[in-house]
């Protein structure tokens, strides 16, 4: 167990049998924007079929994609894979105009695991967590802060938080963990 | 009607309070009036009173869809102040303040105008700059308003938390001593009684469904649930519902109606000596003469006439209050309610003539309507009687939204009412 | 707190994810050709402020980020319909028929 | 020693005695007792004083609707709360309880003099007096009125407890765990739905707990409760006790307040005291039962006078007899059963006084079998006893005539005026009510939300009716949610269904004008107050309520509204529905502020955004200031400097050597796409087409009203890619505004916007040494003035980090802004800081930034402009692309008043004595000798001492300012008038030579 550092040093923040929270290592992260008609072309280029249902995710090797909006995807991948991604998109830009923007450093990500995970999220997230299928996610709000929530399992989640909001959100999460432990 | 006094109170007490007369009769509509005022709130009833008292126009009816004083007059947090930035606003609200002082005697009805002072908290450098701008402008306009250091603010209001480590530290405050509160219902009742004494008809539970105009376009009267009522002049003073009524006369307004919530705590012994406002954290609080903490909230984000309002806003408002007054954290909320406020693009009222001859409008007071009551009523009466605005309300035209000559208190200072 | 159906996400979600964006179907006059002061005033400021079904805009700001349109009864605060930006203005009569 | 406790009866735990203090005296009770039940067990009825007349009062009921028995409760430092309902607060060892609104003591209270002068304090008396002499109002009357305010005293210390909140989504929310609620939850959960069942009491059961004789499907009531709750839990139902549904909001959102620790003697420190639940339910079932009505007669408020049903609850739930010697006065059957239970428990029932001429045969039989005297067709007309009832005065009423009085000795009086459905939450939904003439009460009618009302809440009396209706409503909810549900029918024996009649004041032979027949106990509103209000023209129930304060006490009219309505209707000669009921407002019962505050206290009241370099600033002694949600380093004081000292040093160092500034809070937006330049042309006032990749330009953003919204330097990275910067406070609003135009007005444009504010950390280097410092770290770009002139942008590497490098200056010095991914921000800062030492580097904050930019005449949007300033006013009309067909704000700028003369325009000001520093916000006049109100012509927007200029400098918005340069304006301050010369806005290096080093 460790305190959250200003540098967001990865590691476990809360451990317990009810719920554990860890700050995850950084990944390469991009915002991809394009028109519906161009989805196939870009999918081919980056080697992942872009999901079209908002909240749906797709994976291929190190690449992970979530559809955030009708023309918006969040792509994350291994840091050494990002060059390939950038070049692949650059190569087709002339024919298939789109926007690929590096946002790797914009968010930090925490993982939330354990039987108490859903209760923990319910202290700040107004969505019905039960309605978020495993393997999908959504951009939603946590205590007024925009976040991207990934559901990796029944009781496993990831939460992407804009860097400057992270201390607030994570602080609240830690308060919630203490509360859950006390019950 | 009995003149109110300690003596009459005593006399009636000895006779078992059996001989009190109605404070106003439930009037039935006549066929025609010189002036019909739509909306029996403080503004409308007050306008009727001043029409009768100062302009000798007594063939007047005030018509309301519900019970008099049942709109924002009876739903607000009763804050009264006049320390506005722009000359136009300062004059209008300060005129109201002059009338507040002495209103009880004028109406022979104790409206309990309490000059307990309104403290407006500055939480950051921008607030300080903005409040200083207000204070200097007010000083040169002859409007009472002065700067207090955080320490002085705390001395004036002991429960205030001024710890510099607070998320929103108090850097200082603007204080208007003359400002304060009044008993909102009594304002409506006092004006109603005083107007009725001068022959004004007060017609309740009678919704106005349309404004009628003659071939020359001039107003001829209003359609109501009880049929057509003729009038030479019609003044609409229906707050949140004004758009709907004016639309029937073909006048479209730059107005949106938002839900505004307010709440009170359980009553406690006196603890908060003044009114405290913080626009930065959106909290407005005073303690009523009954002991309840009266707390004003912000408006919900969407337009609505539902008078419901959401829980998140209440949560934020109470959090803001407890941020400034941590000792209130274990107090309990007794009651929360919703009103409908009519808001203009520049957060200033529209008070004057309309493109329709014989039709006058008083609206757009947003969250500032109560404090303006005597002033707005006085100016509306003048404008209706003379068919031209008084110098004080002349700037508050409908035209300004076309020319761009706005009176933008909000934009100028980010100061809510 | 309202429940709002986002026509893009095809889900009904809490108001906290959304931002109200004012009356709908007020097109911005093309200022490259002459526009009268009154037209511009109407575009900037004049609103129906209707008591009843109100055509209005929302943004799913903490979700898909899209602006969309809605018809909401301002007396009950109930939504009659939400629809994507650019879709044609649904007839009120049809909506009231459906909501029955 | 619990004299009035019946061993073996009730649900308290006799093996666990609990001691607490009441006004300092130790009182003993058992685990499971409330303050009231424990006091009553010790024979104590006097628990409080009323609001206006300070009359002695005891508990009138046993639930959260209690108006009288309000006390202060204290756990420890900061853990005190006033006005706690003694009837619901459970006791625990060490609880400190104090009575309220009395001085010096509860049994002797000076305030009680008001009670003698009660005729003066009639409804609305204060509106009629305290007006003369006028001057007395402020100094004498008002302070006097205010000092009389309130019941308990406010807490005076900060609250150390924690509060929490959660969102909860459920298929069916059942509110109230009495027979109807339990049955409803059972049907719904058996149908396979997610069900939540809440009740404000510590345990489920509701009425069943007070009706232990009931047999349900062959099982005794208490046992049935236990097995039902067990089944619900096994079915996955979330059963929440000590949880009050406080408000019913839009689309089936219900707020709950769960009390977690107020009943514990030593709660876990991490356990919140209360938790607010925001529940979203697909279906809501309101099973809140009914509330008993008092009877209205002279002296119906003395300690010892209590609702019959509540006395029955004290007996069966707590094993407490509320007295030895009781008289029952009732208009409803239910009180008879209470009398029977008490009689069977050993209380002497002097008489059952029923207002009805012919009570039901089986009741009469029941009374006879217990040899209880029956007085039917009687009225109660008075009571005696100062601190506790001693006797009651009753009279026969024969066809309207009140006969000769008789006095009955007693130590308690049990009354019942019948029952009123609890419709509070239903009325939060604005659901319509309908008047039931037979039952003389309002019942739920048209619904506005997806809810059902079950049991007594819709006027169904008796256990069987409640159970079966609950089961049916649970099934209805289930079917609405497409589940198959069966209608359970319960077999109930020993059910005690009753009927009754409703009254206004009971008839009396005394002068009704003198009767003290209370309707609202806490606010001391009597029947004659209500009639007086009507007499004075208060014809709407809302007027009556507000004029008399009936129903405005902390029970929110639960005790008083129906009696008040009946009396007002009678006075008006109108039927009740024509008079109407006042709306019930949330919360259902008074709810702690803390529960609403939840986590949002202290650091968590609001987000504090920090930059990647914030930690360095903190370690290096920065003084911070809040700017919108961010905290920014304002200045970096060294060895005891004050702000002026630090700012002066930071300014000097930056102008003479080099300064570094954390500009990471600037908003940043990436604009990408083939139509990026067209979008820029439409959005900003400036022309962008000719801006070459690799170059930057100052961008000005207006609203369509023509007023300035935002500005910032914008770089073109490639033909199709722009890097926009915005002001700190407006980043989100600007992006929202751009998305709005893009998504709804210019859908044809192929361009996309991405916020990169938090991706980049931005370090500004300014000063003659800036290049020397930076050069060695830059790879992939020659940053000489020739290769990388002012207003350039390039993507390169700085100190090994991928970077976007701007050549730009907000200080007038040679300047660079290095953007690197936020995760490298602090590392780069440290690198530059270390390397900068040899060049005499300093870190500077926002205050120095303000001074430096002001010396150069650069404006700050939001300080030198407010929402009413145009580019012309601000003197930056050069930023407008005059030839563009359209851009946001173009038409707005042409509106008559925006092109009129006499607008306020931005100018510089120099005080004529060269020493005086103007105050920001100070007002300008042309004639300092004019009387007040003065004609003001503008105000000071920015003002600083400038070492570079050698005197104070200022900006002002001045009427016709641009034409007044060279003239003198005056600033009348309280200390005296200051005169200043109107100048241009550039005070330093006007030809910008220093930028071009």
C-alpha cells in the first residue's frame, strides 16, 4: 500500500479483500476521430476492427479500442507500438481524412478489483454499473469528473481520469475503500 | 378596515379577537377597469397600490391564477440589497431600498424589513477586483457598500470560517449595512390590504388566458377563466409565466424560466446575525425571525415550470453552506421548495412599455425580484399612469436586446443576485 | 435528476452526464449576407419559453459528446422524445399521440 | 428502576441495560429503547417546551412525526445536534440529552409568561404592531423578536463525523416495511426482480409490532415478520432499516437517508454517520401507512396527553405503560383496542370517552368485560395539571347541546381523532389527490411517476387489507416490468379493523374564544388562530398556513394539517377539497446537512486541479492562488519576501536574465482535418488561410453577440493541424462552444477537435538569456532568431523529450514555450532550472506574469475585458479579418450600440504624482468636484507597480478612451482624489525590440 505521488508512480494504492485499487503503468493512448464511411479503411490500416456501438471495445495484440462516440474512438497500445499506429494513419490520411491525436499523458488509469468494486464505483458514478457488460465500457462521470470506465470482469474495472482531476477522484476512491472496509 | 396598532391589537385581544375585519375582500371581476394588472405578487399588488395612492387611479384590478403572493413573492429567500454595479441597476434597487425603509408605516403593515446587513464573500483575486469595482461604483453613486477584511467579516458574522487553508478561503467581503431581509408574505399581504383599502379589486384563482387587442392594436382587456374583462391598460407582472401571457398579445420576450430551489433548516436560537452570500460557491443564507436558516440555491440547468428541481443542486448548495459554516453540518434540513425565475440574457429586468399600445410589462427579475419589490411596483405604476417610463426604469427597455445596450450585471461581475 | 435518452448511445442515462444547451431549431442566420438587427436579436435572445412541450438541445458532455435535440414537457419535465442533431423537427401532434 | 416497564413485554433487551443522561440526571433504559420510551418507563412525561407560549409538553406520539419531544443530543466534541426527535432516537450508554427552549429549567421556564398573554399573540400579531415609533423597530422590537427565535441551539463546533453517499439502481423500491411493504417486497422479489425495501425504524414490521396479537397464515405477527425478512434476504432483497425515504424526485429517483451510527455507543471511526442514497427505481411502491390524528380540544397539549395508537406502541414495542390511570378520548375504534391492551397490562382505564353516540357492539363488550366505564356521545372540554395532566373535563353532547361537565382524574389521556394516509412522498411527485367524503381524508389519485400506493396509504385499514394490497401491488409492479407474479392472499386472525368519524374542534360549553385547543402543537397554533386567519381574509389554505404557521413546524404538518384543513374548511363554509391541502415538501423528516454534504467537505468540497509542476512549486515555497478549478503558483517568496518584494525581484530577473513560468494550465485544443483552416476562419476573428505551417498567430474569439470570449496563441503545425491555446478558465467552455458550432451549424466541415490541455505540460522561458539556456537542449531545430523567429512553432525534442516548441512571448522579452507530455513536465522543469542557474534564472508566478504583460500592454481576457467589451473597445481590432464573409461575432459587432460613440475603451493610466498605485476596480470621473451621485466614465481594470517603467501603471476601461489619450481623469477615493493621465496601453519597449533578440 502506498500514497498517491504527484508523479503518479504506478503501484498498489489500496489492498484489501473487499476491494483493491492500483495505479497502472502508462500506455500509449490516442484519440481517433473519423467519419462512419471511413471506418473500414482505418480499421484495415491500424489492424483492429473499430467497433461502431458506443461503449463497445475491440482488441488486437497490444491494441485496445473503445468506441466513445459516433465518430470517436480511444485507442491504447504498448508504447513501442505507437509509432506503427501513427505511421499507419499518416499513410492513409490523404485518402481517408481523420484525426489521430496523441493523448498518452492526458489521463492516468487506476484498476479497481474485488467483490466491493461495484459498490465502490457507486459512490461517485451515477450509472447502473450492472448494466455495463463485461468487456465493454463507457465515458461517464465520477463525482462530476469525466472519466472512461472499462469493465474487464465481474468485479474488475479500469478508470481513466484526466491527470489534474486524478487526485480528487482517487482520494474519494480511497475514502470509499476505508468505508467499505469498515462495514 | 381596522387600523393596525398595539392598541387595536390589545382591544381585539380583550374581545377575543372576534372583531378583526378581512384584510382584503375576495372581489368579483367588474366588466371593465382602467387598469388590469396580471399577477398578484408583491410587484403587481404594489403597482396597484401606488396607482391608487400616487396617481389617483383606483379603478384597478389585480388578477392572479392562484392565491395572492403565491408565486416568487412567497417562495424566495427574502434577501434585500442594492449594491449593484451599473448606475441603472444601482438607482433602481436603491430606490427600492428607500421605499423598503418606511414601508411598514406606509402600508400600516409590519413587513419586518430587517437591516441586518448583507455580507458578500470574496474567495479569489477575481472576486476581490470585482467587489472593489462594485464598492467604488456604489460609493460614487451614494449606495452604501464597503469592503471588510476577512477578520472584519468574521467579527461581523462570528460563525464564518475564514481559515486560509479552506478550499475557498475568505479573502474579504463586501458589506451593505442597509441591506437585509423582510417577511415576504407580509409584503404581499400589506400591499394587498393597502390597495384594497383604496378600492383596488383583488381577483384570485382566475387565470388570465389571453390579452385582447382592438383593431387599432390597442389593448382592450383580458380573457380569463371567468370570462372577458375589459381594460384600458394592462400590465403583465407574472414573473416566470410572463412569456406565456405576453405571447397572446404577440409580444415575444427574451426570457427563459428556470427552476430555483431554496430550503430552510430546523429553527435554532439566533446564531447568524446577517445575510451571507457567496457567488463563487453559490450559497446564500440568513436566519429567519423564527430561527430557521434560510438558504438559497442556484437554478437548475434546464428551463422548467415544474417547481420540482433536482437533488444534486440541493446537495451542492448545502455543501457550500457547510464549507463556509462548518458548524452547521449537523443542522437538519426541514423543508425545500422550488420557484420559477424568469431570466433575461443580461440578468436585468424588463420594466416598461411594449410595442402594443396600452400593454406594459414587468419581468425578467431572475433571482432579484423580491428585493426590488417596492421600486419595481412604484416604477410600474408610474409607467402605466403616465404611459412613459420614469427616468429610473427608462433603461430597462425591451429594445435594448436589439441594440445591444445591455445592463449586464452578470457578465460585468459574475455576481449573481 | 432527470433520465435522458441519448439518441447516439441508444441508452437512457442520468442527467449528470448531460448539459442543457438551450432551445432547439434556432438556426444561425448566415451573416455573410445582410441580416437585420431584429433577426439577429431573435437569433441571440428571443425564446419561446413555452409552458409545455419544449424543443430543446442537450449535450451528452460526459458521454459521447454529441449535441442532440429533445422535446420535453416543461410542466412535468418528462421527455416526449430525443433525436439526433440535424434530424427533422418531429410534429408535436404525433408526439402527443404517441405519449398517450 | 423502570416503574412503568412490564417485565417480559416489548422488544427491548432487558439483559442489556443502557444509561444516559437527561438534563444531567442519569436515566436507565434497555437496548432497543428510544429516549422517549426510556423516559416514559421512568414515569417522565415532561420533555420539552412549545415554541411560542413555552407550554410544558410531553411526547404526543411514538414516531418521527413527533412535534413536542424535541431534545438536544450529544455524543462528544462537535457531536451535538438540536431538535432531535426523542421518539426515534435510540439510546446508548453515554448519550447526553438536554431539553430545549426553556430557561432556567424545563420545569420552571420564565418564557412561559407568554402563555399568560396569549390573547395578544394571536395569529399574525406581529404584522399589526411594532411599527411605532419607527426608530424602535431596528433597536428594540426586531432584536426582541429575533432573540425569541428557535427551539434548540445551533451546534458550535465542527463536526468530526464522516458522511457518505451512493447511487443505487433497483427494479422495485418499496418504501415502508410494515405489512403492506413486506408483502409487496415479497411478491416483487419472488417474481425475480431486484428489490429494495426501506424503513425509517430500526426494524421491519411497522404496525405489526404494535399488533402482536395478530395471526398471519397461522403464524404470530412477530414471528411472521422474522420469517418474512429472512425470506426477503434469501431472495436477494436489500432490506435497509434506519433508512428514511426523504424525497421523491423526477423519473423515480428517490433520496434515502440511512442512519448508520447514531444508535451505537462506540462506532467505527471509518464508518459514516449517515449515508445519502440516490436510488433510481423502475417501480416505486409507497407503503408508508397512516398517521393518527389528535383531537382538538382545550388543553389537548398537556404532558400525559398522547395519541392512543402511540400508547399502544409504547406498550407492545417497548413494554412501557404510559400511565397508571388513563382516560381515553376518541372518535375512532382504534383507541378502544389501545385501551384494552393497556387495561390488560394493568393500567386503570378510568373511562373510554367516545364522541360517537353508538360505538360498535363488540367494542362495548370488550370494555364491559374489562369493566371499563363507557361514555359515548361525549366531548372533552378541558384538562388540568401544570407539568402533567391531572384530570380531564368532559361533557355529554346531546343533539348538538353540550351538557353539564364532569371531571375525571387521570395521569394520562389517550386520544384518537382517526387516521390519515401518509401521502408525503406521493405529493413530492405532484401526484393528484382526491377527497374521500366517507373517510374524510385525501387519497392518492392521478400519478405522475411509475409508482403504486399500497395499504393504509390509500385508505385500506387493517392488517389483512394491508397485507393483501401490498401483495397485489408488488405483483402489479412485477407485471409492469414483464414478470410473472401471483397474487398472494393472506389469512389473518385477530385483525382489529376500525372505523371512526372526523371532527373540527370538539364541542364545548366554554367560551371558544378562550379555548386553548391546539392544532399545531410545536408552533402553538390553536383552532381559534385558524378561524381568525379566515376571518381576516386568508381564504387559501396556503394563506392560512403562512398566516398562522400551522403545519410549518418540524413535523411539517404531519400532526396538524388535516385538523387545520377541517377547521379552515368549516370556517370558510366550504368542503375540504375546495380549500385544498398545502403541499408537502422534501425531506419527509428533517435530514442532517451532513447527509447532503456527503464527501464534499474540506479538500473534497471541490476539485483542486494541479499541474505536473505544482509539486516543485510547493517544495520551493510558492504561494498559490485559485484560478478557476486550478491552483497556480502566484509568487515564489525568498528569505521572507512579501508579495511585492518577490514580484519585483521576479520581474527584474526575467527582464535582465531569464525567468521560467508554469503555463500548463492554459487550455489546449488540437484541431485536425482538411477543413481545419476553414473552421479556424469561421471560429476566430482572425484570418488563418495565409498562416504558414510552422508559424503562430494571436487568435481572438468572440461570442455571436460580438463581445470578447477568449484569446490565445495558435500554432499551425501542418496544413491540416492547428495547436490552439485558450485562457486557463475558459478551456472547457471554448471547446464546448467550438463543438456546438461544428456539430450543429457547420456539419459539412471535415475537422475534429481534441482537448490536449492535460497531455502537455507547458514551460515558458522568458528573458534575454532564454535562448542561451534552451539551445543546448533542443534537437531537430535551430532556434536562432533567423531560423526560428518570433511567433514560430515546431515539433522537436527538448532534453530528450518529444516537444512542441513555441517562440512566443507574453512578457515582451525573448520567449519560448516548451510543451512536453505532462508526465515529463517536472523532469524538464528541473533540467532547465538546474541549467538556468548559470544564467541567473528565477521561477515566477502569475502575479509577475500579470505585471510583465501589463508593461507590454497585453490584455487579460476576463480582467481587462468583461462580458461587455468588443475588440474595438479593447484596442485589438487589428485581430479582425475584415475581408472574411463571416465569423462568430461578426454580425453581433455591427449592432447599433456596439458601433455607437461613447463606449468604454481600454486605455493606459499613469498617476500624475508618479507614485500612487491605483486600486483595481476604482472608478474614473472627469469632474472630481461634482456631487454624489457622480457621473462615472470608467474603471481601473489592472494596476501594478512597475520597476521597468519606474512607476505604477494601470489599464482602465474609459468612455471614449481612445480619444482621451493625453487628457486627465480623476479617481475619487475615500482618502482623496487621485489624478491620472490617459495614455496608450504599451508602457515598455513599444517597438518590441526585445522580442527580436
